[in-house]
């Protein structure tokens, strides 16, 4: 099969995250070639400071080793620098002469350390801190020399300084602002951090400007603009980053500070995309991992032809451990940006909390020493929540605070923003899969594996699950009816595992309290039996009549409406949907509406399934509800053909049949499952075919010669 070719320039975290998503969504669609200018596979640059501090080895920060590329058929060139992009002929060429053709080009060249115009900055003994080689150089210098200076009192500069201290070097930090981490902290939290680091052995030179690097043949120290000097055998520059855009710029791709991209990561040149620190979206170039991963996921969906929400930007935040001190910062935290809503300092515990507001909405937050509230505060800032949702009551019991935070956190709330891992994912891994430690959770889900800032909350959720696992699991169970304490999942599992179990057998195994059952549990039993064992299940007439009320009703508005796009014939989709699903059993009644276009809405957005013609194709919505509570349907996908529109609709209905509880409406099931999870399952081509095959097996078309699953392959 002829596969399209993707070339990725850059083997860093953003580009390879995009490749991970591509290989997950469409594992057999592309031939992928990756060029990286470092001699290593993909590694976590954020954890370099951990290597320097002795907490991790270089091997342990590798995200995708050599075998990962090989197993997926990805051609990886390391130690190669792409020097030329020929967008007209659609190929790239490296300095060594390697040429690679592409159908789609992803530029993920990242950024480099900004080197200020200081006299002597290029002398031996002056380095930046951006990659494994810099890390190794610092470790080598520590074996020969004793004095180091770090220019830059931001996040990376302080982590480098902590690492140098661990290596046994006397370490001074020079910062041109009056307090440390001045972009993320306020004066009070910065002063707390400075005192903590001074106790660890760091020395600080604040409000100092560096004029030159002293030394004849190599660095010997620093001269400040006021004439004073500081001795140093090693000088580390950490004053910011600069996006790597030279290659794109000389290739004619529009750039500003970085490569300009739209909401789908497209550059000004056709078939060329950009993600990561080298990309500028709506005037912003992000340097944090969470936004870069979000960009990679959007681009992967675009390339794989999967319906994706546009990338609309991110709320930058910093959450990390600086020299053993937990620090979190998000949003507008300075006095000239927003007003203070909460400010709390605990000198005994060494903790500090500040939350800001503007116009009655939460706009920013700082946490120092205890970051257990970071996830909930981040969510408040992102949503612009009212300050009334803040809990201003102080507490001195950190463990009970953590437990209360975890208990009150919604199950679907994101804990690890870098890897989009929710609280429920972590709880399931502990309660259902038996995981016991944060390290096991990291290996299974990737939570806390990127920036590591969410680790305290991951640990809190793991501990909560270990203490309250059975209680939490039991609390989440909704009994089938008053005859039993067993939930729908337990009933499904029992019926699915044994085709020969009668209702009385099930009652005995699951400790039914009422011997004869009731209409609710009897109907649920026969519904699940018909779902899992359609050939062997014989329905009682009365039960069948009850279950048959949960049928699909299709309403077709077939008049053609000509807009600026080609007209659609809703009768074709309606007929196909009725043909494939008309004889199916559903957990609850389902109403579908198919209409020709936006000028004939006909209740599309308040129906269980709503399909309407639009300029881009058929739009398929699900989860609408016209009665109390009124719910607006959510977009499942856009189809450019009648066949794809039918397959998306049928697979959604089949997923509903398989995963919903008997009696649960489609809108309530969607709220419980979540639109993101449902959409990802339906838009996964392989899984969609499985759903379609199951739907066909359950329909009256078992002997039909044309199978819908085969049509969309």
C-alpha cells in the first residue's frame, strides 16, 4: 500500500508527541522520517536538572528509546541537521546530503538558549544549559574546578545552580531583577525561596548586570557593570530561550518571533506545519510542555483526517520542585495585573498561598511549599471562575487538606496537563489494576512523567485510592434496582461471562434480595443477555414489549435546500440508519433527526442523534435532549460522504448500546463517559470498524452481502 510521507524536523518532545499521536490514530497510514541534530533518541529535556542533581540517570529520562522508532517503522536520523526545505518539490536535505521527500512536513526545531551580548561570552568555560551535552560538560567541570556562577535567576537557572551544588561546586547566582523568578513569583514568595536556597549553600547577586566574562584563555570570573567582580571557573548562561526559526525563515515560511501558525498548526506554506517552542500561535510562543503537547495532538488529528477541535491557546503555568521546594504559579500574579483575593503565609510550615482576582474572577495563583491545590486552582484560572468558589478557610493539617481536595475533585478533572491524565484514570489504575506507587502510575499513564509538577497531586490521589479504594468504588456503584446492591457493570460482567446462566442463577451469584426480582432488573437482565448472547436469548413476550419501547425513531427532513454548498439528501442517511439500527435493542429510547442543512435545523441539536448537511459535509451530533434538562448535542465528527456519516452514527449508537446502563438516556451516558473519550473511540478507524461489525451482528442484516465495516476500510 502506498503510504503518505511525513518528515519531522526535530526529535524533541513536541515533535515526537505529535508522532506518538499519529501512530496511535493511524498506525498504517504514513511512512515517517525524523531528523534530530542530537545523537540521542527522544528524551525529556525538563528532567535534565534531575540528572544534574543526581536524582536521575541519562537513560532514565529517555521517553522513546531506539526500539520504539524501530517497532513503528519510523526512520530516525540522529546527529543530522536539516539545512534546506524545498517546499515546491516537497523535500528536505541535511548538511550531510541526506534527502527526504514529504507529503507533510512538521517543523519542530524547538529553541536554543539566548546568549546575551556580553564580552567574552564565547570563551571556554562558558556554557548554556539546554541539552545532554551541556549536562555532561557541567559534570566534567565539577571534577576539575570548584567555583561556578549561573547568570539567570529563573526556573532553569536555579535548577542548574542546585545541580552544581550537588556536584560539589561553590555556586553563585546572578540575576538582573530585585528578586528571583520575578515572572512567576511575587516578592514574598521569592524571598522565601531565596532564604531556603541560601540555607542550602547558594549565594545570590540580585539587581546585578553582567558586563563581561573575565579570563585570558578561558573563563575566570564575571565583571559587573558597577566594576565589582566575582571569581568563577564555570559560567552557565540561563537567561531565556530563542525559537529556532532560521531554517523556516530562509525557506520563505512566514515568521515573527517564531514560525507563525494558525489554529490547526498550519504555516503559511502548504503542507508545512510547526509545533512546539518554534511555533507562534496568535502572537504567543510557548516554552512549557503542556501547550506543546496540546499542539501536537491537534496536528496529529489534522494529518490523520480525524475531527479535531482547533488549538485556541493555553494558560501557561509553572509547577515544579526547585531544590526540594514545591512551587506553583499561574496567570496574573503581580500587583499591577490583578487584585489579591487570598494571601496566606505560614512561617512555621514554610508555606505561602496567594490567589488574585479581577472583575470578580480568579485570575492567578502562587503556591509555595505546598502545591496540593495546584490542580484545582489551575482549573479555576482556566475557566475564569468566580472568586466565590475559593475556599479561604485556613487549615494546619496538610494530610486532611490533601484528602479533602482529592475527594472534592471531579473524577474527570485533569491532573497531569502535560499528558492529559485525569483523576479517574489514576483511581482506576489503583483500584482496578492494583497499582501501588506513583512510579507505577507514571509508567502506566505517563502522569508526572514530563515536567513532574503534578507529582504531589498524583501522590495524593494514589494515597487516597489506597485508603478509600473499596469505599470509593462502592460509592460509585448505582444499583440496578432496589432488589440488589449490585450495579449494572456487575450484572453485565456476569451475563457476558456465562451464556447459560439463568436469571435465578444471576440472582444467587449477585445476592439478590428479592427472590422474584422486579420489572426493572428483569428487563435489564434480558437486555444484557440479548446484547451479549443474541443467538441464545429467548425474550419473554411481556419483557420484549418493555424492551422494545427503547427503539430508534428516525425523523427525516428530506427537502433539498441549496446553499453555497452542494445539497444533501437526508433520506439516504435516514434510510441507512433505519436499515442498520431499526431492529436493535437500546438501553433507552433513541430519537434521530436528519436534515438537509443549516436552514432546516428541525431539532438536530436537541436530539439523541442529529445529522445535518453543512458546507464541510455531514455534521453528526449526539447527546441532545429537548425536555428537562435541555441538553445541546455535541459534535462527534464531520463526514464528507453518506457512507462515513452513516458509519459514525451507527458506531456511536453501538458504543451507547455496549457501555450505557439499561435505562440510561444517551445524553446522560455521554455526560458520564465524556465527549473526548467517546469521540476518540468513534474516530479511531480500527475501533469504529469493530463497533460497526458488532452492530451488524446485532441487526436484522446478518446475511447482508454488503457490510458497512468493509465499505469504510
